[in-house]
């Protein structure tokens, strides 16, 4: 059997708010509640199971690989929803996207404070790309 990633639990203060935020931004559907979980499933079958908890939640990072066309749609939804974006996880390049590996990438936070990332090329897929370390301003971005 080959090993595949199947699901993870995403802690949040409000599972409804966090699951619906992710689904809306990525153009996905929220599943039916299953016990304490509310799921969002990606195209490759990985499920993010959102759970509401009343504890301090450490930031987690979730990255999503999308096509160029899907990236345009995600970016448009982020701008329309006035979600602050940045080109890097440290926030040195706000209101910008990155062009690493010849693709495009963007970072933003979800309602629970988790760091989300959307990329069009896996990191390290083109280490000699002249676009590595290049960022581009996104008109209308926060």
C-alpha cells in the first residue's frame, strides 16, 4: 500500500466560521457535520475536519496547490472579501504575491489565526527560476 495523507483536525474557536471561510476562499463545499467535526474536502480527497475548542490555539500552516486559473479565482475572492494577503509567511511583503519556482503564491490568515497558503507550483520545483524571490503587487489588496 502506498502512503497517502487522508485527513487532519483543524482546531478553531468556531468550526462553522472557519470551515465556511476556507470553503468560500478555495471554492470548495462544506460537508455535513459529523459529531464534533465539520469537514472540507480537497480535490485529492484530503479532508480538513474543523472542530470548535475553547483553548488557546497554536497557529498551524496549511498549504493548497491549485492551477493558475484557480489561483486567479482564489486571489479575486481574497481581495473581494478584504482579507489581508502577503507574499511571504513573515509578512515582509503585504498586499503582494510571490513568484517562487515560476508559479504564484499567497499567504493569509483564517478566522482562527492559522496561516493558509495557496500556490501554483510546489516549492523547490524550479530552484533556478529567475522569478524566485520576486513579488508582485495585487491591486486592491489589503
